[in-house]
């Protein structure tokens, strides 16, 4: 992810293009709540992390020096650009670093795309498995609830018949 912060300037009534001295603390948590990344950066920067758990991740950006400025009526704008998967690779930089030919670079791009497709398929299988478990659990609960309702209905019917019979016997109508 790339981020850039801008602080509100009251004199010019606009956001300053850069905020010197402002720092950001970036914290990334995986779906299990484990901290994957926790680092201090400057007012603009780039952070990267590799996740080993599929699912929703939390990215928290904390400013280190805006408490007083915000309480005094200041505003802070944060521009955040998140790139996921093979889109994060800078292929011209990789080609220059590893001295790859155009064909080798294209082969690497295709391998990265195949790997990304495989990861997406694994994630979809995981989601399907979770959804299947949820559906089966819901189905089982509905079955037991309907059985309990049927038993309660039968018991209520038996109780009503006995109560009516004893009522009519007490009134000497039967």
C-alpha cells in the first residue's frame, strides 16, 4: 500500500501538499487478529506485507502528532492506495534487476498470474467449505427446531383433550 497525508492549513484554507514532521504508524492484522505488520513511517510512504491467512485484513493508520492539531480544529487527509496480488510487482524494475529478456519477463508475468489464479481458486474453495458448513449447521438447527415444535404441538393437543374431557366430566355432560 501507498499512503500520503495532508494537513489542513487555516491561513490558506487548503490542505498542504506535504506535512513535514508528521509520522504514521501502520498496523495490519489478519482475520485471526494477529498483527502481521506494525511499523512507524513518515508522512508519506509505502508498506508491504505478505498474508498467509485468507480473509479480511484490517489496516490501521495512526498519526503520531495530530492529537493536538485535531483538538485545535485541524484536519488530516490521508490518501491510501492498496494493491493486491500480482499487481504489486513492478516488472520493469524486476527485468532491470535480474537482467531478463522480454520473453523471460513475459514468462515470469504468466507464472505470477497462474500463481494468483491458483491462490484465488484455493480461497474460493475455502469460502465454499465455510459456506457449506454454515448451511449444514443451519439445516440441522431448522430440523431440530421443527421437531421440537411438533412435539410441543402434540403435547399441547393431548393436554387440551384431557382438560376438556375433565371439564365435561365435572359438568356431568359426558
